[in-house]
C-alpha cells in the first residue's frame, strides 16, 4: 500500500465542515467520493485538523493509503476533475507509510479576516467578518502579545473540548492591516488579518481568541485583560466565539523527517 498526501484548498461556505458526517455534505466526504470515482477504492482520509462549518482552508493536508498505481503527480489534476469547484487539490506527494497528516504536523497557522470599514465588501462576504465600527489596532496587537508562548488555553476553548489537557504553544499571534481608509491605520478603518501559529489548537480556540481580541479593539477590554483571561482558565472570562466564515486554515508545517515535496500548484 502507498501513502499519498494531498494539499487541499477549499471554500467552506457550502459545507458542514471538513470531517465526515452521516449527511455527507463535508469536504472529507467530497474528497473520498472523488477518490472512489478515480481509483475505485473506498478510502478513509486523515486530515491535519477539523475545520467547522463555514471555515475555509488554504493549505489543509490530508493523507490516505491506496493500492492504486496512479503516479503521485497525477492525483491532483485527476481529482480536481471529479471535485466540486469550491474544493481544489493543489498538490500531491507520495509519503512514508508512517506519515500522519495530523500527528506528524509540528506547526499550524490560522488566519481570521476582519473588515472595519463602514460598509462590507460584497465580494468578500463569505470570507471576511464585517465590523462596521473602527477598531484600536495597536491595542489588539498588544493584547495578542500576551498569548505568545506555552499556556493553558482553557479560557479559549469550548466547554465541549475532549482534549486531555489544554496546554498549547503559540509561536505567532499578530494583527496586520492590509488596507486602510483615509487617515491610515490611526483611523481604525481597514481590512486586517489576525494570524496565529502554534503547535496545535483546541476546539473553537482561534474563534474565541478572535471574539475576545475584537472586544479589545472596541475598547471594551484593556490589552492586559488577555493575560488575566489566560490565568483564569475559565471559558466564561473570555469573549464570544467569533463567526466561522472569516476563518481560514492557512498552512500546516511538518518536520524535516517528512520533507513533503509539494510541486508548485502555480506552474
């Protein structure tokens, strides 16, 4: 049996999330159906992480075992012709038998998009959260700095979390403004991205961070409150869970032992 890894991008607006469900309308279901059509095999995909309903992915990684002799470099094009338009396999590679898309991952990056202009962008309505009031961008950055490092993130996960512990390490927690209005960044108007990179994430963790840092941006909490919320280890101390459609699983990184050789999807 061969182990094939896929680099997958998808718009999650039409799906009930990544992970397979009885109703079938998930990204995993669509990928497995496409593999069945192509190779005649019923496979079970392993994903690098579960994305909720409405959440997108720029760089989801999955792997599966196959007896097919189809060359690795042909899987992407062959699967794309059998997938809906909102799911694209960007690359494929044959990997060692022990490779596991989730357990072998060492870093994951998520990005949450926020538009604080007065009016929404109609073309980005399924990818960006619209916040019609100005935001305190500098305060948001200061607040996020308190999350860096290894912490117990119990305050930033759903009570439904089934993980044995909530200790995670964040390597990056930043907010960058890509486009601003008159007056520049000081106006509080713009399209910005909350980017978090860590060794793993808990259920709803990024969306709760986003909902809480938005309160800092609104002036409802001081930046230092982020440290206090962490220390409390109590979900009730954090802000709301932000809407899912502005969240994207951006990138998944693996250690040198796996050396995934993705051929560029852009040539």
